[in-house]
């Protein structure tokens, strides 16, 4: 029998790989399509797939706690909008690392909203994460300047993700994972639809349609992999595996997009990875994108 921790690692590797490919297709699509349209298709394709899965499995489409589910959907949508904006305007590796900062913000949100008590030593790792951010974005260290607005929006996206994250932790007590994802993607689809006004461009080729579909499929695959990962191991342990997504994204950025970062930026990402890993390990959390 396969060790459950090993199974968890395999599922989270699959999840990180899928989410990284989703992000890569966002970069490809951003060449010809606007941010608003990409967000809509990502949410809509995911919604249709999860809706179909729930119908096939006979799962209830009318779960309890709808106010919480709609709140999770709303902040999840804001997180998605911010993440995709940062993804389009920043190097793939950096935007992915910003996205995985959410456990650090969960640390603060859970302490305030859920009255959870954390070990004092965690503040050291939170501080290390912000030191990594300084190394990552200070132009004096890297001799490169990143778009400040994109950086700010990326960090804001991680903050919204942490709110969604805490809502998920509460909702899972009464609602299945597919139900939570359904309301998230349904809410995101409905809220992104008005944004298409004046920003929609009909895909002109089968290749473009295929990329939109692939983006949604890999997003769904990432969520399924993450769900299975949490089934087989402790949440704090699995959260550290989530950084595999940032590692895969860094690989695609370097190999396929020719993104070259300064040594100080790589050092900053390493410090952030260490800080986020310890915070996630000790305070239990699971990013959801």
C-alpha cells in the first residue's frame, strides 16, 4: 500500500503542474486577448466542468450556507482578477510566488477573524517572507524595475485569496469541495460577464479556442489535485507542497518565455519560499486559484 504522504505529494505535484500550465496559457492568451476576457473564460470553463461532475455524481446543487459561499465566490473573484493582472504584467515566476503568499495573510486573517492563536515563532517566518519580498522588488538590488501597480495588485490578490481561504475552511464543515468550487466559479463567471463589455474579441482560430479550453481544464485539474492532496495528508504539510506550482511556473518562465531574473530576485524568492513554507506548515492553510 502506498504511503498516504507520498500520495499527497503526487497529487500536489499534479496540482502545481496543472496550475502552472494554466498560468502559462494565460501568458500566451494575453498577447491577443484582454485581461477581462481571460478571467471570464477561466471561470466559465471551470464552472461548466464542475457543474457536469456534480450532475454525474448526483451531488446537491443547493448546499447550506449560501451567504458564506457567495462571499467566498466574491473574494475569490477579486483574487482571480488581481492574480491574472499580475500574471500578465509581471514575470511568470514572480507573479506565481506572489500568488502563493496567501498563507502569510491567512496567518493574520485567521488570528483576527477566527480568533486562532499562533505560535510566536511564526512571526519570524512571516518577517522572513517580507524580507524576501524586499529582495524581490527593490530595483536597487536587482537593477531592474517591475511595474509597481502590478506588484501591488499581485499582493492585493494574495490578500483576497487569504479571505477566500478562511471562508473555505469554514464552509468545508458543511459543504463538499465541489459545491464550494461551483459557487466560486459561478460567482466569478457572473461577475466577470459585465466586464466583457467592450473587451471581448471572438477567438479567430481553433488554436485560440483550444488555449482557452486548456486554461480552464488545467485550472480544474489543479483544483482536483489539490483536493486529493488534502485528503491524504495534513493541511499544513500539503500547503508546503503548493509551492511546487511556483517552481513549475519559474521553470516555464525561464525555458519557454526567456524570463531572466537577477540573483537578488532569485534569493528573494528563496527566502519567501522558506518563510511561506514554515507559516503554512505550522498554521494550516491551503491556497485555492
